[in-house]
C-alpha cells in the first residue's frame, strides 16, 4: 500500500496572454486617503478619489515577478511551478507579424514550465500548434484532445510530439506529468474546450473528448497508482471550471483560463471585484489570473497525506511599473510629493506588485521583435473623420460603424483578386475595438482592430443557405431558441441587406433580404448560387453559420488575412467615415411569448 506524505507547492500562473509582450497603460482609481498630506493634485475621480495611470504587465515584468515568486518559495522550503492556462496566440501586432514563433521564444524565456492548449492556438488549424511545440522547451497539456485518427502524412503531425500530453485512447485518460514535491508525486494534466470545432479551427481528423469523463478516468487511474495529489490546468472558462469542481472529486486545484477572469477584490485600485481568489468547491480550489499579461496569480497549496488541502493561500497581483502619470499617454506627470504618496500606497497593497522589467526579456524584444513593430506603429495608412463605434449586437444607437467597413474590405480584396464577389459576411466578434478620429496605422489595424490573424475565404452557396446562416448566427448571438456561444456571432455585411425579426417563427426570421449588384438592389433568390467572402472562421460554419457548410463550392483561401485586406482597402480610401446606411434592421424580441 502506498504511504503518501504531505506536500507543499507554490504555483505561479498566467493565462490568455494573447501576445501582449509589451506593458499596457491602465487607469487606477485610488481612495482619497492614499494622498493624505500631499498637495497640488487635481485629477480626481468620483467621490474625491484619485485617478492615475500606470504601466502594467508585459512579459519582462512577468519574468521578474516569477523569479521573485520562485525565490520566495524555495526560501520557505516549498516546491515551485510556473504555468500558463492557454491562449497565448493572437491579440497584438507581435502575433500578426511573427505568428507563434515570438510566443514560443518569449514563453520559453520567461520560464513557463507547462501550458494548456487554448482555443486561439487553433484559429489556423493544427499545424501552427505543431510548429509551436517544435520551438518551445516546455510541454503542452491537452488531455481531452484525441489525435488517434490524425493523418500522419501531414507536413507536421502532432501525435508523436513528445511534449504534447494529449488523450490516450487506450486508457481513455489524459496523459499527465508527475512532479516530485518533497518526495511526494503530484500529477498535472490538462483539459480544454470540448466544443472546439465550434469556436476554433482544429483539423477535422482530430477531436475533443468530454471533459468530465476524461477527468474522472484520469483521477481514477492516478489513484490506482497511489497518486492522490492532482492539479488540473484548464482552458474551459471560469464557470465551467466551477461546474467541473462540483461534478468531479479528487482535484486539488483547477488553474484556468479562457474567460479572462480576474479573481479577487481590486476595489482598492478601482479595478473591480470578482469572487475570492482560490474559491473552493467540493474540496477543489479554482483560480484564474485575468488576461493580457497584466497580472500573475500565486497559489500556495499545502496537501495533506490523503490528497486533501490542509491550507490554501495566495492571490492575483497586478504587475505595475514604478512611474505614475495623470494621463494615459504618460506625458502629464504628478508632482514629486504626490508621486511618492501614490507609490507608497500601492507598495502597501497585497494585490499590487511594483516590479522592474527583466533585462533579458527586454533584450530579446529589442533585438528581434520591436523594430518591426515600431515601424508599423508609425506607418500612416488612412485618416478617420469621426468616431467609428463598434458594438456587437445593435442597440438603441444602431449597429457597429466599423464592422461594415471591415466587410467592405473583404469584398474589395476578393474583387481586386479577380473574383466576381456578390457580397461579404463577417462575425462581429472578429472586430475588436472602436476607432477614434485621426490617423490610423498598420499597428492600429493588425494590433487592435483585427488582431486575429485569420485568412479570408471565398465560397459559393445557394441563397437559402445565406438566409439560414444569417438567422443561425443571430439566434446564436442573442440565444433565440438556442444555447448560444456568445454575441460575437452577430453578422455584419457588405452589399447584402436584410431584416431580422426575433419574434417570427424559427426559419422565418430573415426578411426582405437583398444584395447589391452593379449598384442595384435586388432580391436574394433561395435557389440561386452566390459568391461570398468571409473570414476563415465564419466560412467554416462556426457559431451558428453551419448552413454555409452546405456549399456549392468549398471555401477557397485568398491567402490574405483580415488585417491585410482592411489595410489595403483603407489605404486606397484614404479617408474612412461611418457607412451612410444600415444594411441590417434588427428587431429584437419584445413580444410577451418570445420567439417560437
């Protein structure tokens, strides 16, 4: 019989970093007493609170914070682990320019010891993940990813990768790592979103198994080997992690990602409050650490002999620089007394880490990546004459003003390449920000507006499929008769207009659908074949667009990303203004019975 022992481990964790290697400017609202005894400070928030701006996060600070956490753990006789809970891909110009190569280099450099597979790692199929795994010096945990049917003739198949801990079809368990913690084995395995094919683009020869079944099988197998201290690295989302903790027994901690949840009370700096850190359910504690490399979590676990948790402590910390200003551009400085008072207050907050940048990480960025990014940040593409607001689902002020221009750029790109494109469709979630008046650069487009490096695809479908896809996408976005995956599926169009009536019976919610040909609007006919252009995400039937998969011509890549198309379109236009007409009339459900 196995004689288990106690074990103490500290785990530092990050998630959803999305290529945010650089710090971000964030606004902090400090209580009035933070500046007691100082004068000449005029920037006041509500109720006399003080508003300042800080440089927050970035990989150089994350590296410094991790090294200090590891040092403190070792000084206290604890084992240490640094993990990433998925979604390192996408998000900034660094990914648009360098794809997974920059992430592989910098995640390895900051000392990540293992990572969960995130959905955005699969936005462009399996091959980028395979290439990423060839470049990193740590394992990826994806214990419900079934690669047993993978085509081994691919350029770079995944199944034989030694650093990919995927699903084992023979045991029906997740492959796992075992870490020696003071002579006691601690197992770590990973799980990721099981409906991956609906929100990302995994290759069709691989699939994802049910997370509860895989978790239960894996825990039982570990217990059978005498291992009772188990850690799950998850990219399922906060609510799903809480559900899993309730459904499955035997996990010490679930370290999660996907929903960008910043656990803890940050009202002391005006940054919100979400549950307690390391919330415990059914003997399992659940943690998550925000997003975009702004913060790092540290959880201190004291396991008893039987695998239960004797003590849990820790928290999330914002990783701040040591200079504070009155404005987001960081040009308007505080007077010296106020600055010292702000710094003194923040230094005394347990959820704030004032940390310097690791020069090793700064050197890598300066030498190999920043020059190309800086060049594009100063590249003037076009001018915006008015605020181009982005909203996913139309509200009382109307729909998005920027998303229709994005779709126009898709149609422009397709026609520029010689295709007879009838119209374009794009999901609102693929557009990430509003744009203010003024010049717009390549960095604004590829780093902020369209940071997902997803290509455009051309396809041919009958009119009825367009009608069904539009209804399905809006139903998904507003949960109209279906359990949707979020508002991001709401469609915006170019040269295609229609009305969506929420209270109409299912299958009849799209009305007055027309497309524009040579400047003339005409009815879309159900049985006529049309040529449309969309992102690869939409064209492959995600989030309510599955009717597009019943195509007359399979989607063809235009070998051009969304950002590249919009940059070319904007450069030709030179001036960008809001569309003169709304192509979508959205009539929400206001009747008592709702939709049929």
